[in-house]
């Protein structure tokens, strides 16, 4: 097994204080590796970076069209959102259209990650609901597919028709037989593959023809970056910085993917330490390397060559991408 490659460096003054390492793969439209760092064969759990794959049966089955889902709803089905009003209100309207309530969501209640929403709930002595969960859009998609299939309510069970469809889609686009799954933070199975398999899947999305389920999903993400994550988040800011030409999705424990339709390219990366800042720095560096992200864009400079400040506002260090990722 190849060791992880350097991803990001933390400098404090003249001292290299720490180094984050990981694995990254860039695939072309045929699924072949263009470039790789670390070990492309390492088996990974893509976590929320696989949400557009989990949403694939929603579109392929005809459920999205049968229920008249909009591009906003498709974007939310792929989202790890902040739980801001823009997210909660849209998901709430969606499940209401299904004749369902917050209790029908299996993702569990989560405190909103949006300060305005969270502080408002605290002042009103309100408890967070399932709809505030960052995965509630994905689960609204699961519920829609459940209704379309006439299946039972426990849609997160691995043997449920919805999850069987998700596994079939996952193995189809990764072109691998999954070795198994872990249970994600939202209670749904999260299937494992090699990092090459996930990058291959993202390249498959990038090369998908107009009108296909894959194209509809990445187009929805690129149309509505504010719904995929939220203000201040890397997915939203970097998609805007790429002028809507790239679909991006983070995942827990240092995962990140990119879909670049104009180039037919897919990227998957995993920070070995599971650190978000390492994954964001590596992803931004690779987008700059590929020429789809301006190295001097403010959203880029928050992730690479970003100043580290202390509580008094003094710049005490810098987060730099590893040199091997940029050139």
C-alpha cells in the first residue's frame, strides 16, 4: 500500500509545525487515472460526498418527474446544508407536499449550523428538529422514492428497497462491488469503494449526456450552490468561484469530490487524518492545478495560503497546500 501523500502544511513563523497527508485521484471520462497522490486503491467511505449517487435512483426511477421535483429539490437531495431558513423552508415544503411531517424523516434532530436559525431557536426555547439536520434534503429524496416505490417507512434499513437501489447505483457508477458499508451520521448506509472507484464515479457524472439523471443532478448542484451547503462553506463558495462550472461536495472525515463537466473529469480525495481543512486545501489546490479555479480568488485564499490568526487577531501562521498538488 502506498503511503499518503502530503496535502497541506501548517507553518508557524519559520517553523513547519504540522503536515496533513492523504490520497487523491483525478480520473478522465473513461475512468482512467490521469494523476494520483497516495494510494488510489485505498478503500474509503465517501460519506456525504456520495449524496449525488444516493440521489441517482430518485431520478432514474422516474420518481423525480412523477412528483415534479424542481432543480432546487434535486440540489437539496445532494446537500449537506447549514439548516438555514433557505434550506429548512424548502425541505419543509417538500415533505409537506408528500403529506408527511418531520417525524417521517429518519435522519435524527440536529441543531442548525446556521447562527441566525440556531440563536432564534434558543431564544424561543425551541428544540432542533429532524428537518434541521444537514441531511434532511437527502432524506426528503429518500421519502419521495419510498412513496414512488410503495415501500415501507424504514427507508434507511440496508434491506429496504431504497437502500438496495442506492447500492445498485453505487456499484454501477464506481464499477466496483462494494466490500460493505458503515452507518452514516444520518442513519443511512454509506457504501465503501476504492478512492479510484469514487473518482471514476465522479468522472462518469462529468461525462454524462445532457438530460441523463447524472447530468440533471450535477446541473442542479451547480445552479444552486447555496442549497448544497450554505454561506461561508467551501462547497458553496468554491462552486461560485468556479462560475458554476464545477460541482463540489464535501464529506465527513476529510473527504471531497469534484465533477468538472467541461473536461469530463472527476476528482476524489481523502485526508488521511480526517481533517476538513486538509481536504479543503487539497481540493482547492487541485482545482487551481486544473485551471478551473483562480488562485487569487478570495474563496481560494481562504483554503490555500490562508493566514492563521490567534484570538487577538494576530497572524501567527499560514495554511499552505503541499507543493506536489499545485504543480
